[in-house]
């Protein structure tokens, strides 16, 4: 099954939330936040970035048959001395697609 990749945009917030919460539940030791805390948050930080199209912080998604099956977020530093750098966060691929190179960086 071919996997399509694109930046998440307005309208993808619900799918993002589902996959993000799935990642926390599936691999709780791999993330800095807890599923039980995040499930209570009305709007997650990256949901806001997706909704507003924030330039410096965004999420790319992996899609199989138009269903979001993986995420990788990027967050730019927000202080004057850190705006030139960022970090990759929230990398996750649904268990059904792990081991199939769904999370592979194109060209690697």
C-alpha cells in the first residue's frame, strides 16, 4: 500500500489528536507527556499549530488510504536566541505500519 506524506493542515486536527493520543498510550515511556494528562487538554499545542498554519512549528503526516497513520512534528525555538534552531518531536507510526518503512525519511 503506498504511503503519502504531507504537512498537516486545517481540518486534520482531529486525526492528529487521535494519532498523538494513540502514540502516548502505545509507547508511554517514549514521550515526555502522559496519555491521561493529554486526553484532558481541550486543544493540544500542535492542534493549534495545525489550525493556524504556524510557519515555524508544524506536523507532517503519513497517510495510508487517506488515513493518518504516522506523525512527525517540528518545533522551532521561540526565544530570540533559539529561533534559528528547532527540534523534531512526536515521531510515531501506527503499529500496523511499523517495520514497513512508513516512517522512513525520503531519500535516506
